[in-house]
C-alpha cells in the first residue's frame, strides 16, 4: 500500500485507489503525519474531534477497524497506534529523503545532481498536507512544521539554482514567495542575487530598499549583515540597464455596504467610539467589535458608522453577513468580490486567507463582518496591514480578539427609544399621545427591533390610535417584557400573536425552511395559495416587522428577509403541512431553474428525460435571477426529498460551474449523493468530477473516474460510461498521454452517436479537438470542430459553440489562415461575453491577441494580451497568465525583439512550474532554447 499526505490524502493498493470515509480518513492522516511513531489514542481523538463525543474511544476503534479492512496495516501499540512506512510508500518520507540527498550533493558541489533531487522532492507536494482530511486544530502545528521544513528546503534549492546560473527562472518564483511572506531576509537576498545575475542591477538595488522598508515598518529592525553586505557590493559594481517592469494588476475600489438608515436614532457615544477607533493609526488594522443581545441594533450601528467613515477607506468597503457561515465560504465570497475567479480559489481555508490578505495588503479597505459567531470565525477574515480596518458585530463580546475595541450595546435610553418610535410611526402621532407612546416603548423593553416592529405596524395602519395599539401590545406577553433583562422570544411572540391565520402560516413556513430570504414566488409556493392571498400574508408579516421587505435583489425582485433568531422562534412552533410546503417549493424551484438554464450546457451525464432543449443566450435577466436565487435554490435542493434533490442538483450544477461557484457545486453534489440510491449517487459523482476538471484538477480525479467507469460498465450502462471515458480522455491529455486520451474520446464519441446524445457528442468532440491540437494535427482538429459546430448550430448551445469556434480558430491559425482564425475568435468571444462566461472570454482574448500579432498588428496585440494578462491575474489563473506570457513572447519575436521574447518565455516557464501541463511546458522550453540559440548566433555575428 502506498500513501500520499503532501496534499489531499492518496491511498493506492494493488487494485487501484482506496477510498475511506471522512473520520477514518482523518485518523489515517494523523498517523501518516507521524509515520513510524506511536500516536496515543488521546492525540488521535484530539486530531479528529474539536469537541470529542462521549463515545470517542469506541468510535476511534471502529475507525481503525475500517482502516484495517481496507488492507492498511495499523499496529496497536499502547497507548495508541502506529503505521509503519518507508520512503517508497509515503511521500512525506520520500520528500525528506530527497531533500537530505540534495543537501549532501550540494555540500559536495555536485550542483546539477542536487538540483535534480530537489526537483524530485517538490514534485511530491500537491498542496497543504492532508488538506482534504477533516482534522481538528490540534494538528495545525504539525502541518505548519512540515510547511516550514518545505520552505527551508525550497530556499536551499534556490541557492543551488543560483549557483547554477538559473537566475531568470527564479525571479518570478521569489517575487511570489515574498508577496506571501515578506519578512524573511533570505528570499530577499536570493532575489537580489537572481536579479543581479540576470543583468537587472537596478531592480536588485530596488529589492533591497523594499526589503528594508518592510522590515523597518513591520518589525522595527534594519536588514541583517548579509543583506547589507550584498547591497554594498551591488552599489560598488558596474552600472546596468534593467528592463522595464510591468505593473501588477489591481482591482478598483468597491462598496458592498448595505444602505444606511435614514431614521438612525441615538447611539451618539457608541458611534463616537467606533469612528474614533477606526481613525487610530498603528501597526495593525483597527478592529471594533460591536456586541450585545439580539435586536439591540448592532448591524444598524455598524453600517451607519461604516458609511460615515467611507472616505477614510477609498480602496473599498467589503461586507459579509457571517451567521453560521464557514470561514472558508466567507473568504470565497470576499475573494470573488475582489475579482478572483471561483475556479481559482484554493481548497484550504488558510490558503484562501493568505490570498485574501495579499489582495488587500497595503490598501485602505474597511471590512464589515456582520453577526460573527466567535473569534475563530473572524480571525481568517482580518486584513494583515494597518491601513485597513474591521467592524465586527456579534452577540458575544469576542474578548479574545487581539487589539479589538469593544463597543457593547444595551437597550436604548428612553428618550432615544421614543424618538425612534416617532421617526417610524410619525412624530405628530407620538406627540399627541405621550403616555401611550411611553407604554409602547416600555412594553417593547426599549429594544430597537421591538420598537421598529411596533412603529412599522403603526406606520402601515394610519387609522390606528396609539392608545389602541398600546393596549393591544400590553395584553400580549406584558409580564415577560417587564423583567429587567430583555426577553427576545417574548418580543417576537408579541409580534406573532396578532397576525392573521394566513400571515401566521407564512411566518412559520418561512421559518421552518431555513431560508434567510425569499422572493414572492418562493412564498407563494410555500403557502400553496393564490398570489393575492399569499401577497397579503407577506404584507402582514412586513407590517408586523417580522420580515424586512426593503431589499431589491440583482434580478429586480423584492426579497423578504427574516432574522435568524426569528427563524429559530418559528422552528419552535409546531406546524402541519411542512412536508407539502417543501414539496411545492421544490417543484416550483425545479421548473423555474430548468427554464432559466436552457442557455447553458446540460451536465456531463446521460440527459434526463425531462431535460428542456438548449436555446441561444437569452440576455442577462435569466443570469441575474440565477445569481439572486442561488442560495435559495441550494437550500431547497438540500432540504428536498432525495429524488427531487438529485434533479435540482443536476440542473443547477452547470450554472454553478460556469459562474465559478465550484465550492457550492461540490458541497451540494456531495450532500445529495450521500442520501441518493446507488445509481443516482454515481451519476452525481460524475458531475462532481466534471466540476473538479473545470477547476483544473485532472490529476486529483483520475482514480475516481476509473472507478466510476468500471462501475458503469459493470452495470451495463455504456451510455454513462461514455461520459466517464470523455472525462478520462481530458485527464489523460492533461497528463501528456495523448494516445490514450484520443482512444478514450473516440470510443466515447462512437457511443454517443449510437445513443443519439448530442450533448455527450459535443463534449467528446471538444475534448478530441483539444487532443488533436496538442498533437499538432491541425486538419483533424479543424474537421472535428466543424462537425461540432454543425451539431451545435445556431448557437443552440452557446458555450459549446464558443469552445468549438475557439478550437477551429486555433487550427486555422496554425495552418496559416490567420484572418479566418480571427473571425472564429471574434465570434467565440462574442458568445462568451453574451453568456457572461469569464473563463471563455479570457482564453479566447489571448488567442485573438496572438493572431493579431501574427499579422503584424503588434500594438493592438500587445494591448489585448496585456488586458488578458490582467484578467487572468485578477482571477487567480496562473496557468492562463503563463500562456499569456507565451503569446507575448511570440509577439516580441515576430516584432524582432528576441531578448524580450526570451524574457516572456522564461516567465511562462516559471509560472507553469515543474509540474505544469506537460505539453505546454515542453513547448515553452523549446522556445526558450530557440531564443537562446538566436541570441547566441546574433552575438557571434
């Protein structure tokens, strides 16, 4: 048995990949992180559970038994367990062995051999150690230790490459290291040496000044003697003329803050504390925590304060409503707001946090984190540099958050509570009945939420007198509201009691679904009533202040939002018909979802019998609706009965994939497949593999695809097997096994023809055309693309049509038909933009720039490619950046600047890295050799 722990857990036996469930995988990962050591039961329990259950010991024994049933030899050694491994079976040990060998070779001045050993060592790293294992925080130190060991080894490898004169290829790598960790002096020194060795002396001197600034600003210390000595040596050297550096891409300022309240009342002292705290300078971001009981107006104060200080943070204001959200999901939302493409998000929360901090580094950004659960939820969302600031709202004080200014909120002073009521219900009405107004404020417990409920009901019923209303609310839960401490439940019950039967049902149905917001159509489906009656019930809820009705979503729909505590209150009340309501909502969601996604491809599984025909792009309205309803549709899919849940997941997945919501798709498909029957679960797993392929993870899914293919063929489902074959072909092509890739896709295409499945056939032909392009078989690629364009004619499937047009353009370009290629690229680009398909737009724009360069339109081509590079960088797509550098290299060569071309090709190779796509890496290395040969010849001449 062989294991991989330097990345997602891999287990390989004689019969292929071995899969374990979540908890056994966590136990095995903990043992692999401590190979050949006895790991006590207590340590294993702490590694698997943050809060161990009472049955933890027996559960652990069960998990070890499951591991052993998978033919993995775990030895029982009191007081725990041990897993024996050697460097031939575990990548962690193989890495250590290769690094030790490399260092020994370097010590003997065998630099070329040392370079090879280091390369071998780092090929073993596939991500963060055990990144897909559900481990508790106790193992964070061990994982950090391994990453630190890797950092030291990489630094030693860099010294070897510097000694070998590989300066140019190190520059990009070192800049990337320093962007994520600028406080280490060794990489700065190595960067200076690489820049100097590449003839970029001025940049080397600039690197020293940057290093000194960050060390002084962040640590208050001057650079160490090695850096200072190197700086002095460079100053004493000969002058050089460094090349022009391209500016890094940047995102523009943005504001995600909710609208401020025009009737904001009081809180003067608290508001002053918040705004003053945000104005203080220091070596860390200012953090303010607004805390208090539910309904005290924490979010209102935070948003109001954020609007008042917006000018201090011109680079942007971010807003995230946390609730029970996982920090990784919150980071995904923030990163997407900052322009990162969903498919480029790292899997690990820590890596997302690093990307987030890098994005906002040295910028003036205000981050508002609403309704935080605890300190752990917040810590990953804090910027790392002092120009930014954070406002956090939470029910608890978050006292363990370092350096935070605490702003506790209590109930409103009486006069402020009265002013709030007057501002909502009407100043004249309140002034005319001061005693009744006092009663209303007192019964509401001076709680802003309760006062807003009362004021809103009065405002929507202008015929009511304050005396009647005061008597009305005083008769409901008055005793509860008289106690000194605020009773939120009684306040909510008081708003619930006077509702009509229809409104009560609407409140309960809204609450028990778990949705945080709904549009009109959802509410009507839940109630199963005619639109007029359903709308009246919703209006009654808004009048009572139990939902907010002021939000307009991106699709132009009114959205009704219920506070999470109100949903908790609703869930406590018994309700009949919940299952019927969910069934109606699920059916309505499916029908609307199917109609909204006909412009998108079908998922990569045999088409469902009720699948609607594909249509040309229908404009932005459908996409706006899908974006606005995404969270609702996901929640409905997970709450629906298994068959309906599977169908909803199947229909929404293409939308989630094309818009970069890969985490949502993966989570939904995993949850639904866990409760589906065997065949449906396999179908959903195929779709999940396609999601991972769109993320650019072909190596990670190869084993699962083989398993799915075998299962489909064992069941005699050759149609389903054809989809697995198509995806296997894509994986094989990414691995450079083009012969196997072509065999897989050809067989799949034959089966799709047999079944009359145009969706599958289009996919197979797209994959086949890519393989032909990799093989430089331009005519065959063009032929397949033309067949596919006939199949998807009239842009009935716009995404496939755009992909095939791009493929045909590439083939024509390589055949010397550049003008024809440009026509295909421009049509592909138009379709991608119509679909709002950012990935397709970037890929095609790069090809279009390349084609214009081939025609000698160098200025136009350079502008296009520069824009394309910024788009790839903003999306976090390193592979796309690499290929853009390749295109810029070709442009410089055609322009006659071979030196600049070499620089771009070297940048491409550095971005691709040693584990980059084999076809492109080989091609790039050939062009580097060609440029060097040309420059050498020119030098001799």
